[in-house]
């Protein structure tokens, strides 16, 4: 009997032990977890970040904000993604991180309400809860502060200005959105329509809003239909990564961008919101001159700073509180304890290589 | 019993490794609460044992649990007294399980196909019912997972009791031996007078009943219901059953093994959680465990033992 147990247990023991050593990660501390008792972290604040899902470059960029500022703020940073992106998969991760002795949990929640009970239990243990990038909309009382990417009310005006400057504030334009029931998209489109009523943009005419459902195929078809239906179209705004990338593909194939072979009256200008990695090729080829997005690293930096301050009770999570982050500028805790971390970044041929997400 | 030595040993092993990897691991309250988070899966695994042993599969269990929780929450919000709604919830789960059994036996269709269909159907119905919204459960029924008795949380106690009853039914009753017979060879079973269709239907109904109980536990634990809960849980449940030593092709049950596998997997997840293994590693290790256990259950152990024994001890 003994022999049998040995045969079977040894390889499994070895596997577990090997994989364990390989993946234990403590990003700012150099020692592996096993030899770091929670008390020895000294004056450093232990912050854990829980993204929505694993292996997502967007969250990797957000984490880079934590990592780059860890020494400056005195943070021992770690991160742990849930194995799936479903509504409850972050529950066990929150519990595990609290058990590890993390002092601050920064979370990009997968659900606005399924985590309420778990977050309250962690708070009761003294863990500071901060949401980042996404919020517990309607359940804000279950976290102390929500750090969001940028002021969404600026997106409509900024996007219209970006396109306007590229087409000389004149001509027919269209919008390629995600789905017709996406709240953010609709708020941004509303902002664009309102901006277009400004006399500055009076010669820009919005001819159609189409929806690509955030599917590459549907976005491609919708873009092609736009081009056929409106032969005088001068510009398209696609405030969604999938749509922008798909539309860029269409423009590139049909060679319709300014300066390309089939460009008519100055060419068709495409802009919108998207991640640099998805648009790198189009920007370098000249199909897309400029587009925008916020930099998720800003969220990481602000959340990290707030974590240290809230933990040390140097800052109160109260509406109206103003604070200064060295090297980042001044911030304010707004309605529902929301802090806006940054502004839209305009990506061009010149700066796009500095971003990897 | 012998088949349960390996998972039992692995539990000890994982605990020892966990203790070495993180000083925060061996904390009874933490381990208990972590296991409670997945108690519903262990519970459904008891029912799944009967289905798999009878040579079938049920991929709709997670969707059943979610739809049942959604309907029940809706009734509670509509003003139905909580005890009545809870009973009704268990009834709905039972009904959804029974429907699987009826469709499979009536159409003589592969259970895989039927339950893939009902998996989509039940979850679709939950989404149609609630849309993207959550329905909050009345505060009176919330928090069963934090109540303890004899040191264990109520969901874990329910799991222990259910697994014990399940093991008894499987090993000591005529129904249990029918399930094994149907899974071994359904034709032979039919000719020997086993009511095959009824056995299959009963297995699904039983699992539905357990899904109903699990749904009520989930509702109480989360304090709400929404359509996208417990995504992919059917595969976690099947993993528990197979790691526990029940043969995926049917004909060999091990309910207690499933209970041990549940403890093993819950413990393993906690170790990986406190030691901060990345999500990718966690999934890989669970996968390795699954394959390792399947292989271990197939090894010709007697032969290997005989070869390894010193010559003097070998049987002539």
C-alpha cells in the first residue's frame, strides 16, 4: 500500500511544487510570498489589484501605473486576476487577497452588485476598497472611492473637434458605434450631437449613426454600407475599439483615406476611440491620422496614491476633498466619491510607439 | 474505500504544501468560508454522480440553478412569503431537472445534446426574465453562508448530509444498483428487468431537486440573482465528479470520492489564491489534476505493485 501511495503522489507533488515556485509573484518586493511574513512589510502599504480578467493588455497597462509609482508612494504591489470574467469570479479572489494580509484592494468589478457582501466582509476586516476603471454603479457605498479613467462628458466634444480639425470643419460625417443600448456609447453620441450644434461646427453634417455591435464583421459591413450610401462622406467617428479597427481595415482596402489612391475630395477621415495596439498598423500606414483614448496607467497611479493615503488615514473619502499627487497634479473627490484620473490622450504616428496596450 | 485513499492523501499533501507556501493559508475560518463559496457545486456533484454513473451527462445544471434562483427572487420581490418561495424554488429546480430526463428518455436522444440545449434554454429564460438587471433577495433570507453550526457553515453541513444520503442510496438501495447497471450496459439492464428510462428520469429529477436547493443557497449567499451567475459551473461540477473517481463513461460510482474531490479542489484553489498563483496557472493546475486523477484511476495498480515488490514478497 505504501509503495502505491508514493508512486502516485510524487509526480503530483513535484508538479504542484514546480508550478508554485514559477508563478508566485510579488512585484515590488523581491522575496517570494512564502518567506515574506505579512508583518515584515514595514512602512510599505500592501496593495492588491484585481482586474476583470487575466491576460488583458488594457489591465496590464493599468497595472504599469501601480508599478511605476510603487517606490514613490511606498507601495508593495501585487495583482491577481479571476480565472473567468463572470459576475462572481472575483469573490474568491477578494477573500484570498484579504487573507493574504493586503491592506488595500483595488478592484475593477465584473458586476455592479454581486460583490457587495464580499466587499463588506473585507471592509469589516479593515481592508480599504477602491474601484478602478469600472464602478459599483448604484452600490457605491460598498467601496470608499471609485477611480475612473476620464471625464466622459469631454469625450463627445473632443472627438468632434479632433475630426473637425482634420476635415477643415466641413462636410458630411457619420458615427460608427457599438450597440444601440450601450449607455456609454449613447452618452458620447449625445455629447457629439450637442457639440455639432455649436456654430463652429455648423458646416459639419451628421448624416447617419450606425451600429457594428462591437463585432468586426458587422462593423465592416456597416462601414461599407456608409461609404456606398453617402458618396460625399468626409469623416467617420468610431468611439469603440472594435469598430475603429474594422473601419480602418475597410478604408485601407478601398484606399479611401486622405492621400490614398481612391481618395475623393480630400479623402475619408477616420477617427474615434481605440487602443493603440489595435490601431498601430493603421496609424503607421496613414489610414488613421489621429484617434484618442485615456491612458489606463493614470488610473493605476491615482488608485495607488489614494490607497496609501486612505490606509494611513491622511485623506478622508469625502466629496469635495482636494488632493495633490506629486508629479501628477491636483485632483478632487467628486459626487459619489468618484475621482477622475486623467484626460484623453491623442495618439498619432509620433507618439503611438510609447504605448503598449 | 480503497479508491478514496488517493484524493484523501492529496488533501493532506495540498494542506502541507499550502502551509509552506503561505503563512496565511492554514486558517480554519478562511478555509471554511472559501469552501462555502463553492458548496453549491459540491452539492450538485452528488446528483451528477447518479447521472454520470447511469451513462449520461447533464450540462444544464448551472443554468438550472441560475434560472431557479432568478424566478424565486422575482417571486420574493413580488411579495411571496420567503418560506413558500424557497419551497417553490426547490420545486422549480426539480421540474427543470425532470424536464431534462423526460426529453432524453422520450426522444431517446443523447443526454449531451438535450442538456446542451436546455443549458442555453434555461440561461436564456433567466436573461429574458431579468434582462441585464439583478434582483435583490429580501434581507431576511440573506447570509446563510455566514451562519455556522458545530463549526461548519450551513451550506457545508447540507453538503455533508446530502453526500452521505447520496452515498447510501448509491451503495445500499436497489435504485443505486439500477443506476450502476444502466451505466454498465443499458441493454443488459433492460433485459434483466431494470426500468431503464425511469432510472434515468429519476436521476435527472433528483439532480434537479439538488439544483433547486443549491439555487436557494446561492440566492442567500449572494443576496441577489442575475442571469450571468455560475457561468461554466457545469464543468467545475463534472471535474469534481471525475476527480472523485466516478467513471465518466458510467457504471462506476463514488459519491464519497466526489465529496473528497470537492474538499481537495476547494483547498487547492485556496492555496493557489493565498500564494497568488496567476489565473493561468490556477486553471492549468486544475487541468493537470483532472488528467492526473483520470490516469491514476486507470492504472493497473495491482500489476505495478507486484512488479515493485521485492522478489521475496512476490506471489509465486
